[in-house]
């Protein structure tokens, strides 16, 4: 049964919500929706909502039980949580705020949730005006060692483009969700030796499709999610895995997003 109701603004009311390719619990998870992020519900089908997310324009299916109507959507969610221990008390339940979750309309130590102001004490990304290399070091640290999770966006489990997207969001820059989309952003960097911290390196497969992305760090290193979030060496050929003593990814291009 399909309900093609008029589109309406919605907000994520839970810590981390899986986003599915199709409407069903067995469908592939293609992304995650974090507390406080907003979107537009554009279709409903069999107890599921097709949501187009405000932070990246990506669309996916979310269980209706994990969606909340939002009369005052936060369309500019730059203030995000950068600790993993904050619990928000909503009265009827508690929410462990995820790394990268949004604090809607945060002011004077409280967020706006529905029609209520709710106190919350969280460490946030208010230092987004620092040098990019410093911010990367700060925001990347919780991800190091995180397990690879297809569709993941948090230190509990993340994929390569999900980590890149979240790190840039924390710096106030909004990128598309997937690596091949991110490869169209910014300006080309012609040589590895010209890359600077924060540039994005993209890698292709045997068919020439962009399948992997990482963030350039100082000293010709790269942070990327492959099995786990790790730091490896980067050169003109690609990523060199010192543990296995071989190249794991073939370099296709480098982009600089300002």
C-alpha cells in the first residue's frame, strides 16, 4: 500500500537511524540519519518514509516509527556534537547523542525540541574557525580504529565517504554522501606533492569507477576507512598498506574543497 502524501519536514528523534535503499528492514543500509538532522518526507509506503535529507540532498527510506514531524526544521545544522558521552533527557526517554549529531536551535545550554527548551551539556564543534589541519586532527581522532560499516557515519562504524562527509560537516562544509559524488566537488590538484592537509584523494577500480576516498594528512599520509579507519602512506600510485607491504588502492585524482 502506498500513500503519496504531500511532502513535509521531519527530524531524526533517535540517536542513529538506519537509512535503507528500499522500504524494508532487510534492505541494504545506504546511510545513517543522526539525531537532530532534518529532512523532507517525500513519499510514504507500507509504514516507511522516503526522506530527502537537508544536509546533503540524499534520499533513502526510514521506518515511520523512527521519523518525527518537525514544525521548525533546522536548515542550517552547523552546531554538532563532538563527544560520545552526552545523554539527552527528553522526559519520556533518554537519547545518547551520537558523534556528529545536531543540537537544534541550541542556545543558553538548551535545545529546542518541539515546543520545549531542553537542557543539554555537550562538547560541540564551535572551533570550526581554526586551521584545517588542526580541525582535522581534532575531529578525526574519534574515528581512528572505527570498524568499516557500509552506510555508516559515526565512530561506531563508518564507510569511507561517510567519514569524509562527517569530517567536513564538522568544519562547516557540506559534501554529497557518496565518493563518486564527492569527486565532483572542488578543484583538481595535479600532483600528490602539491596536496595539502584536507584535500580529498579518490581511487578507482578496474572498471574506472570511483569507489574509495580518503583525506590527505601531513607528511604524505592519508586517513581512510578500509576494514577500519586507518592512516597509511599516499604516493602517486595510491595507498601503500605497510601492514601487508602492498598497494591497496589505486589513485585516480585529488580534489581541494574550500
